[in-house]
């Protein structure tokens, strides 16, 4: 049941960001969506006295933020080099972003 509640909370946050994008524009939505939501969730977990889980989640959020920045840089570079292949560029950048996040999480786990 706990995973369902966390998934619903994530869905609500995503919906809020999409509504902001619709009415205020993509730049503001990107700025708000770019703020790692993980920090807010970590705070909730900390207040629930589950500090170990919150710490791991926060570290994962930092890795995700690093991977998101990497995604943006790679996508900008690919779009500059291969102008007519924007969907392929997106897929390549997304896969690279995922692999970076996965690698950071995997290779830093004790």
C-alpha cells in the first residue's frame, strides 16, 4: 500500500507541473520541474523517522539531478550536430542519462 501512496504523490506532482506548463509556459514548468522533488520526499521520509531510507533516497535524487543535467548537455550537443534527427537524439540522450544515473547508483553502493 505504501508504494501506491508514493506513486499517487508522484502523479500529483507531475500533474501540477504539467498544469503550470499549460498556463504559464514551458520555461517556468521546466524550472519548477527541475527542482528535485526528491528533496521534498526525503523531508517527508525523515519526519517519518526512516532516516536511512531518506538518506539513500536523497543521494539517489542528487544522482538523478546530475544525470538530468548530463541529459540536457548531451541533447543540446546532439541537436547541434545532427539537426534532422531530433527524435533519435532524444532517445540517445535519454539512454545515456539513464545509464549515467544507473552507473552512479550501482557503483557507489556499498
